[in-house]
C-alpha cells in the first residue's frame, strides 16, 4: 500500500545539500531530497552502490529480537519500500516471504505470539507446510514460521536505480571522490573538503557507513559505531531452487534475481574467522547440503562486508547537537530501513518535522 503522505514537491525550494555516501542510505536520502526539490550533491569514494551495501544479505524484515519501537520503524520501512517501488518502477524489490526456524521451538512460539499481537503477519507451519513453501529443502523443520510479507531488494541495483533517478531529476553524483573533512564557519558546517577541492552546502548529511566516524570527528562529533564483519557465499547463477528467504538455524539463504544462491550463517553473514576461504567453503557445503537438486551448484565467490553498527545496535538518525548544518544517518539493517530513512530525513531537513518513529534514534542518546 502506498504511504498516505508521500514526499511533497516544494515549489521554489532549492536548499543545497551534500550527501556523503552512495550506498543504499545515501542513495535513498539523495533521491527523496531531490524529489522534494533540494539541490543535492552526492559524494562518495566508492562507485554508486556503496561499500557495505554490495556485501549485504538484503533481507527486508521486522523479525525477532527487537523492541516494539524498533519493530514499528521497521514495519513502516517495509510499507515505504512498496511506496518507493510504485514511485520508481523497475526497482528490484520482491516480497518473496521468509521461512524461519532459527530459534528453538519455544522461542519461535514466543516470537510468533508477540509479533502477531503487534500486527506482523506470521503463519505457523509444520514440515509439510514448509515443503509446500520451499519444495527443494533437503531437511525440513518440524515447526517453522512463515512471514509472507518479508522480502528482498537487490541492494546494488536498487541503490544504482535511486541514484540514476536522482541524477535525472537534477542531483549531482561525484563518485570516486574522498571527503577528507567537514568545513565549518562559526560552529556551522558549511561544506566539505574533498579530493576534488572544497564544496559548499547549506547542510551536510553523513551517510558514509563505516567511514562516518572519521568524517564526523573532523567537526568534533563522536559516532560510536562498531564494524563487525559478515561473510556471504555466492553460487554461480543456477536454476530456480528457492522461492523466498530461508532462515534456518546457522544458515540463512536466498536466491538472487540473477539466480545465485547466497548464504550466511545468519543474515548478517558468517564470522570469516582466521581463514575466510575455508569458512566460505564450509558454509557453501552446508548450503548445498540443504538443497535438493543442487548437485551442479558451484561456489562462485564470497564477500566479507563490514556492517556499520551503532554500539547499541540501533540506528543513528538525526542532527548532531551543537553543530548546525550536520545530519547523520548510520545504521545496520540499512536495506530494510532505507526508504523510511530517506523520507524522514528529507522531511526533517526541509520542513523541520522529525518523525515520531525516529525519537529513540538521535545521537544524543550516547551523551
Ligand atoms: C554481511 C552483511 C549482511 C547484511 N544483511 C542485511 C540484511 O539482511 N538486511 C538489512 O536490512 N541489512 C543488512 N545488512 C546491513 C546493510 O547492508 C547496511 O546497513 C547498509 O548497506 C548500509 O548502507 P550505507 O549506505 O549506510 O553504507 P555503505 O553501503 O557502506 O555506503 C557508504 C558510502 O559512504 C562512502 N564513504 C565512506 N567514507 C567516505 C569518505 N571519507 N569520502 C567519501 N565517501 C565516503 C562510501 O564510498 C560509500 O559510498 C548487512 C550488511 C552486511 C555487511
């Protein structure tokens, strides 16, 4: 369902805004700001697509393990993905459903009871039900939970599509450009210093993933984030074996739009350990053993991504107190959250309206 209150086009408004970062978060913020009439420059030292983003499992969900406040932000983000896909046809988004049994049965039951009461569409299934959803699973759970409303956005293609559309609507994208410092006048950020020289703006948004703390530090702002690694294996493209997301104990997998089976030991990837090659081979063997009809499935490559994770696990989205003209958006679960973050950041920067769902996620909670 489309959101009731999409980004409004503002007449005559052309606030100059720099967005640092061309991953899914920077791309979504840039897209929403541009569509709302701002004059946006995206600066990134990567190509369009980002750094953590290409290494993501890219499961869009509001699954177990989070308090209700965060659940509400995540489910809102899921709704905003549908709105975004309507506004940007061709966005690689699939509501393919998630089949989950990565908890002991009693904990699965607690998750189902709690999240059902919160309105998450969860179905309880037995082995036969799981086989109907995923006929090619070699080992079936006795009990699992199925969430038809969970999905996937192919992360690089979605990011590229957002940036390309933002450019079509007037944004500038400076890829391969390093931001070395924020520039300030009288305590306000007035632009950035880059490998291509100084660039001025009325507002700077740091959406630079694991690169964010170093940039923020140049204005004296501390961002408490950790960067845990996550390893994902990618098969060569293969005939269709999976319909949706499979979230089994110690093995999360899905099949990408181009037919690759990708897997981690959970959605955040496997710990690469001392020997990432060996970890990848073991994980791929376990993945193959989980699938019927996978005899010809071959490991193509593995990725190790570093997840930009604030130390309490929740996003940092908001202005840096005491430094005018600076906004920060750094988070894990950025694939899930991107459309809501883009929308809410745009409203806060251009209209001064901070969405109530963002209340717990200001930077000031760490001070
Ligand atoms: C293994 C793994 C699995 C994951 N699984 C999921 C999942 O299932 N679901 C989910 O929702 N999320 C998942 N995530 C998290 C999600 O991928 C990230 O939260 C998201 O990609 C972050 O996007 P970003 O745009 O903030 O960062 P990035 O994609 O890292 O982009 C950062 C951008 O900032 C730029 N930058 C940094 N420093 C500078 C600088 N000094 N100058 C110029 N540019 C700079 C980079 O070049 C890049 O363009 C996973 C992540 C990993 C690694």
